C-alpha cells in the first residue's frame, strides 16, 4: 500500500530542540475520516487533528494504537535517515470501521502530543466486520 507521507513542521522544531526521540518515545497511530486534509503548518498536535479522527467502535479505539519496534537507520548513500516500525493492524468486530483515508502518527511522549506525520492512503478504506486493515512497511524518510 503506497501512501504520501507529509511531516508536520512542528515535529521538525521539536526534533531540533531535542523534545522528540523517535525510537525512544511512544508513537501512536490514528485513522482519519475521509474529509480530513492534512495541513503541515496547522496540524501540529493531537488536539489539532482529533476532531477528524474516526469514531470509536467496532474494534477501533481512539488514541490507543502504539507503534512497536520503532527504529531509525542512517542511509548515507541516499542522504537521509529512515524511521520504520512494525505494521499496526485494526480488526473490525461487530460492524465496520471507517471509512478513513489517512493515518496520523503522533508522539505521545511530549506534553503536546506532537503530530509526526500524516500518511495519506490516496483512497478511502472501510474495514468490514471480521476483516483487518494493516498498513505495511511503514517508512518515514527524513531528508
């Protein structure tokens, strides 16, 4: 599943002053409703985007999907660093989850719950009862 990754400008500031440690902090993922349009300037914190998170229910719990095995690797050949993590997954139970069209990754460690990035899936998804949605091979390239 390909997606367009956009970092918030606020995370760049937070990293520059030492408030963000991607592999050491608690990163979480949330799913955004289909009307959500990410603004890298205005969407700095969880509070800025939470109104567009999909509703809880049918196997989806708001602000509860912690990303695991977050790692950052240096890629000198391509002049970047790359953050990876295990694939998060949501399973619908008792009804559908969605529709949704994007996923926000935010850092739950700083007091302001800094938005790290938005992954726009480029299409809308609905997880039907009993099915799972697992965005795979998440890689955030820091150039």
